[in-house]
């Protein structure tokens, strides 16, 4: 007998499973907001050099003429964002006049930003443009490094302390570090707190997935995995709406972080995984949790008949196979697990690289970043609906292979679309991103069903590596 047989006896996919899964997936939706937050908080507006300070009076008289005399034009006729004339070229104020060979220099006195769309971003606040633009990308890479470290820290804690404790702490850490990111005024502090927020991504995803899978009978896991994907889709749509209403980056950062205080408070009432409790010899607590599940699912009589001996009998085979300690090396010890690990490493590398490459810098498509964010979220709905159907009737492996193939074709085709055909580029990228999101869900389910729970955190570590350099 397996532990899932006991869950079927207590109501299967009942009211408890539905409510429990909903309470765990709601934070995952807002977690998606933090993943793509820099599309808005680190947006790069149109900008050009500030003119020399000794010519400020002329600038106030005629700002348009001043700009033409101070800032050279690029090949498209727009002001150069990173260069200015060493001396104002007043001759350019006359119509049909051009200046050749005029000396230019960098933006020594700062930049002027277009604040019509974004009143403030980290780029404006710390001048992360021109030579400093790599620092903007560094901030995102630091967040991804936090995801990597979080897989090690929270994964190890989940096996030693249970799933609930690290999850509760991750909610609190994200709320505090997110609010601190909005409060402190230096780029260094911003990066530190973004790193801490990235750590919580792994802590929340790992433990939410483990709790959902361990409380869900086998027949409900496919739907639960797809609901996890839809929660991320919902988060992307929420982000677009909140970012459209709240434009200043600090208030936006605060708005998507504070709800985790609510998740922190109600998570205290979520029951620990009874499967983990049984594996750690805490049978009495496991029985108490299972009786609560039985009551909520309308199986009170079944719950009253549960004893420590009866419950333990459902998991004896797993208890015998539990190792006293676990490490990443467990992913490679046996031929079967080694084969799965190597295959999933390749899948995750290609999937993560393409997915984050498409979804993290939406400004490159040249359309409204809010519109593109909505399109990238909406496209996941039909894509994952198709993925759900194919996973049920065809299987995980064929579904993953098909969606990866389609995504690759869309991304490659996008390389040959001219930049002026922006609508077509966005449509192809959105389709590719939808296929990648669907394959993500398939691989998550592979993990939940094929890997022993005690080495799942090591898999998450390997899964996080490809995203580190995005």
C-alpha cells in the first residue's frame, strides 16, 4: 500500500485538497510578479545627455532648440542617448544646416529622461544607462543567483525541518526584503534585497509543490500541476494591471511585496505534510492532520478509525528506503535517476534560457510593455489547456517534446522577421513563450512523480543554474 491509497480512503480529491491547493497557489501567482518585475521597475525610458551647466539659461529659453544644438542625432534622427557636443552647435538652429566633425563627449552632467510612461525606475534613479547599463542586467542576474542559493538553503531545510516551516519563513522573508528594496536608496542595497527575494522564489516553489503533491492523490496531480502554471499566468496579468496603475517603481515594489505578509499569517494554519511526518517518525502528528483532512472531506468515520499503526502501514515501503542524509550526488547514484537527471538538465537549460530570454526584457519588442506583458500572460491559457489534454491522453514525454519543438521553431523563425514588423515579432514570441510555459508544467510534474521527494531539492538546484546568466 502507498500513502496515496490512504488519501483516496480519506476522500481523494476532496474539499481539503481544493482549499489547500488554492491557498498554496495564490502566493505563487504573486511570486510571478517578482520574477518579471524588472520589466517595469528597471524599464529604460528615452533619454539624452544633460547640457553643460554653463548654458542652462539658453536651455530654459527654448528647450527644443537647445536639444538640437547640444545633442547629436543618431542614424534614425533621434537624439543620441549617450553623447553630446562638447560645445553647443548653434549653427544647427538654422534650417537645412548640418555640422560635420564636431567634437562630442559622454554625458558628463547626467541625463534627461522621458517620464511620460515611467515617472521613476531604478534606471532613472541611479543612471543605469550607457556605460552603466550592464548594472541593470546585473541586478536581474543577482536575483537569479538568489534563486540558485535558495534551492540549496530552503531545499535542505525542507528535508530536515519539514515543508511548512521553510515555506512560512520564505513568505516573511519575501515580504520584508521586498519592502526593504522599496525603502532603501542605494543600488547596492537594492541588489542585496533582490538576492534575498530570489532565494524565496525557490523556497516557495519547492515547498508549495511538495505540499501539493504530497497531499494530492495521484489522479489529481496533473490538474494541480496545471493549476500551478495558471497561477503563474494569473500573476503575469496581475503584474501588468498593478504596474499600469502604480507607475513609480518603489510603490510598485511595495505593492507586490506586502501581500506576502497576509500569506505569512494564514500559512501558520496550513497542516504539515503527513507523509513527511511519518517518514520522520512523528506518527501522532500525522494522524491528527489526517483526521482533520477526513473531517473536511466528509469522511469523519474513516478518520476516527485511523491509528498510528494503521497510518504507518501505508508508508512502510518508503520508510525502509529513506536515507539518513541526502545530497546532490543522490541525483546520479543509480542508473535510472542518473538518466532522468541528465535529460532534465538539458530540458531545463534550453527551456529556462529561451523562456527568460523572451519574458524578462519586453522593451526589445518596441511595443507598449504593458500590452506585451498581457499578451505573454494570456497566451499561456490556451497553451496550457492543450498541454493538460495531451498530458492526460498522450503522456508527459510526448507533450514536453512537442512543446519544446514548437517553441524552438517559433524562436528561430522570429530571428528572420524584420524589426519593423513588430506585431508579427510579438505574436511569434508570445506563441513560443506559451509553448515554453506549458513544457515547464510537464517537467514540474515529471519531478513530482519520478523523483523521490527527499532529493527533489537537489534537482531544483540544477534547474536554477541555467537561469543564472539570463
